[in-house]
């Protein structure tokens, strides 16, 4: 047997949790692949952006900017801003990744996505074994990675996309809804989400990606404010960790 | 600069983003109060992504229509089932039906 029981179980659960989301990214892999096929970019080079970058929205943006003759630093810089939220995910995962060997951290970092991060952080609430954790993350992340590359390949080879009438762009808000709802575990998290959404919409006039960062930071600040305010004074403990809604509403009554 | 080189730059930068805090914090003790703040990152970032993909259309607010109603239905399904498969499936069917009826 190549892998032990913990590894196989972790991979299997990770795969299962991520499967529907991975199927959901296929249409966007196709969108990117079709854009490559219809662009001036070499098909193979365009496809290789998937394995090299593995961040769909930024790949599509980079290609669009390249095709519109943007200067290289504008194209790369704008795409990097779209990916800057990964720094926040890196912070969110840091406490659990601390327990992993360095080569695992460096390898798992490569496949860090919205989906793998949020699925894992929900799973880690109940799974505290570092070995089981890293295999779960790998199972989820590798599933998403595979489906993304397959979608891109299909798009590059087919050269024509899915009909607009299917409204596949709607999968994007659906996917993030499926990820955010399980993360709303207490009042600070709910406040963070609400403030973030309002600020993101309110700053919608800003360059793509920057409004998302503005919203996220405002949301985190608001949620942190509520968490510290509702924590009992003097203990230095926030009272947020591993607690439910009813335990964090101290300041409300 | 060729597209291939731009891809390599974007890939390198994106990878550095991904491992940044993970590596910087790898040997440091993270106090509980900071961990509590870190736990707010997924709800805040994901909510911003929902807001920008649902509520905004080319920088302005998306007019009320099938997307809004289908998203509300999907939110209820996500809360009840905690299942991404159900959320995606019901959400897509809802938006198709609503678009046909609207």
C-alpha cells in the first residue's frame, strides 16, 4: 500500500468536499482556454499559464491586457492585485501550516486557492491532526487543480465556448456563496462578511481587485472590533475561538 | 515582453503571495487573539468576492433580477445543506427558470 490510512482518508474527504466546486470551475477553464485559442498567443504557452499561475481570474485578466497591448508591468501588476487576496489566505492558513514540514508548506502553497483555503479552514475546525489536515488540503487542492487544467485544455482544443444562454458566469457568485456560508460561524464573522460586502460594492468604481481588498480589510477590521469589544475585559482572550454564536454575543444583552 | 515571460512573472509573484505569511510565520508563536482575527479572513474575502461578482456589473450595481433571486435561494440552500453541490445545482437551475419567467 503506497499511502497509509490517514493519508487515503484525508485525500478522499478532500476530493469529495471539493468535487462539485471543481466541476464548477471547468466552465471558466474553458472560457480561458477559448480566449487563448482566439488570441495571438501560442496555444501551448497559453495553456501553460494554468500550471504556472493557477489563479483563473488573473490568467484571464493577463491575457486580456496582453491582447490589448498593455505595457507588461501594467498587465502583470493588475493581475497580481487580483491575486493579492492570496496573502490574506496565507495568513489565515499560517497557524495550521505551521505544523507541516517545510516541503509540504512550499508544495501546498502552490495549490492555494479560494476553494482549498476555505474548505480546509472549515474542515480544520473539527480535524486537529496535522497529518490528516495536510492530506485533506492536498485532496481538495489537487482536485481543483486537475479540473482547472482539464477545462483550459478543452477550451484551447475546442476553440469555441459554452453558449451565453447557460449563464455560466453565475457559477462565480454561487461558488463563493457555497464557501462563505459555512464560514459564518459567529457574530464577528457575520459582521465581517456584511461590512466587506457593503464596502466592496461601495468602492466598485475602483480598479478591479482593489475594491475586493478594500472590502476585505474593512470587514476584518469590523469583525475584529466586535470580537475584542465583546471579549471579557482583562482576560486578553477574545472568546471567539471555537465558539458558537451564543457565546460571542456577550455585549448584546 | 512576451506573454510567456509575463506568465512566468505572474506565476512567481502569485506563488510568493501564497507562501508569504505561511513562511514568515512558520517558526513564530501566533497568539490566540491574532488567530481569532485570522479566522475572519475567509468570511471577509469570500463575501467581497460574492459582492463583486453578484452585486456589481461593470462597476455599477446590478439591477434587481433573476441573479439576485437565485442567489438568495442559493444562500438558503447553502445554509441548510452546507453542500457546495446542492448550492451550485439549485442555484443554476433557479437562475435558468427565473430567467425564462422574468
